[in-house]
């Protein structure tokens, strides 16, 4: 009898728990969610001791406004909010949009800088080096704002949004293309080749964002594996790594690349240490190199810009104690700190599909170098020339990298080309899109 009462009670309980009236209805923009943001920041935020104590979630009309009010503004340009799906998709290259980047040359002419192969733009044959003359029938100058920046009004990334672009091609002809945004899988490797240079085999690798391949365990990039095998099979003597439009991405993929590049003699040595806030010191760790593949290099040339950030800088910083490293182009962005998503640690954020991605840790290389909020300075400051395609010897920064390999320096002709654009693509985006910048 007691047993049947227990079963009956369980049935009643199950029926009651399935009552639609008791279902949790997500309200992402709510005081409850903002309270969860505050609690998570107090627990995990790297600068949690700097969070204002006399602040009320009810005083703010949006999660974004609230987060902006509590971050440590002297150093934090990076913490952001997104959705769980958007975060997870971005880190494995599941994108939506047209699928390209662009940049200005020294005369403020606008060019395509990269195009993802499987994106709507890639499938339409767009190429780096095409000059953009008009967007939606208006000249580029019409999009300039009072601050000297640009707002190109291309809309959200949602599939179905259409924009029109008029291009001047390298052969002098013009073409107008209407392009519809869609979902696509982005590639990280934009270009790879091997160049014969004065008896040396030089690898040239253009890498745009540290994205993992979906379904891989442990987390890694199959594109990285394939690229490194390509260079190994070619027997390269030197390597130029082009990160000029790389806003960052997965730390696990950065570690993967470092392990391919490190010399066999340095396997087992310290790659980096990370530091969390005083509540999470038990989660701090040191990561050592574990040699992968058979590349054997003593120096590396990195092509960088202000668009080279986060994981790009982590790679440079980790390898610096073990390599003769030269930076060509412009100073990097300056992000010596990192993030991981917090919704899995807070049920309210999880139920409301709010992904909180604040700064949660800082990294230091084996020599303790950690504070590079101003970025890494370029050894040779050289202007960008997006009018030339990848591997074109007329590309100023690529040419400068080759000069370093041949001569150990860069001549005055190339150094005199340096300019710093008033607007760069990284300026257009915030949060998740800044880490994976594309239109």
C-alpha cells in the first residue's frame, strides 16, 4: 500500500511538473538577468575587485548598458554579451553574412582584404584587391561620419539581407554585384604557398581567426593540421605568418599552432601561465609545449596590424622567448587577457540564452611578459596595400617580410610607405564580431 501511494504521488508530481503554467518563460532583457550578470561578474571577472558596489540593475534598460556600467574601463575594452548559439557557432566558423573584409589604402581608397571561400561573396568570385567604388549606389565618401570613421550601413548578419557593390577590378574594368547574405562555413586559412627566395624555401601562411573544426576532440583546427603538413612536405627553411586581419579566437587552436612551430629541443618547456581572480586561483594553470610535426625553425616573421589581437598576440608572446621574431606592418591591438563564456555556471543566464563573455584571465609567457595593453610594436612599420592579392611581391608588407629574410632589415623605400588609417575594420565591431571581423 505504501508503495502504491509512492507511485501515485510520483505520477501526480510528474503531471504537476509538466503543467505549462510552470514552464520558465525566458525574458533575456530583465532585472533578473542583469542580477545574474552581476553575480557572475563578482565571481569570475578578472577585475572583480573593481566592480562598483553601489549599483542597481533596475537603473538600466538593457543588459549591455548594465555590463558597460560595471566593467573596469581603464583596461577592459573586451567584455561582451551575446547568445549561446552565436558564441558556439563563431568559434567553429559557422557564420552568416556576405563573407568578406575590407580596408583603406594610404589614399583612402577602399579594397576587399579577404573573402571566405564558401561565403556568398566567395561563391560570386570576389577577390582581395578589388576596389569598392560604391555601396548600394552611393560613393564610399558618403558613408563617412563626423568623427572621421565610416558606417557602411550593411545591416545585420541575418540571411536574406541584400546589398549592392560596385567594384573596380585590377584590370581596370568595373562590375556591380548584388549579394545576398546567407549562412556559410568560413575558412581560417586564406592563403598558403612556398616561395623560392635566394636558395631558401619560404612558407607564406595567411591565417585569419583561430577557429576550431566542429566535432574535433580535443579542440583543434583541421586546417592548421593540413597547413603544417603542407609546409613540412615542402621542407621550408623559413616561415612568414600573416595575421594582419586576425582578431583572435580559440586559445586551444593557438596552442595547437605553437606546438607545431616550437623546436623539438624546447618541447616540454613553458608556453604560458594564466592568472584568474583571487576567488579562482585553484583554476590557474601552466601550459607546456608539446612538439607536433617536424618543422624546424629558428626565426619567424609575423605580418601584423592593429587588427591583430588576442590569440594572435598570444602566439607571438608565447613564441618570443624561443625564436628570433620580427614584426612587420603595424603595432598589434593590445589584448593580453582572455575570456570564457559563463552561462554554463549560471542557470538564469543559461535559461535566458544570454552568453556573458567577460575578461576572466590574463596570460604571461615563460619570461613573465604579460602587460601589453598597448600591443606589440612593429619592428618595421610598413603601410598596408590591400590592392594586391596574397603573395603578390607588390604587397608592401609581404615584400618587407621577404626583405627581412634576405637582408635582416627593411629599406627606406618600404618604411616610407607607412600610414595608419583613421578607420580600420576592427573599429566597426564590438564583442564577438570584433574577434571574428567580417561583413
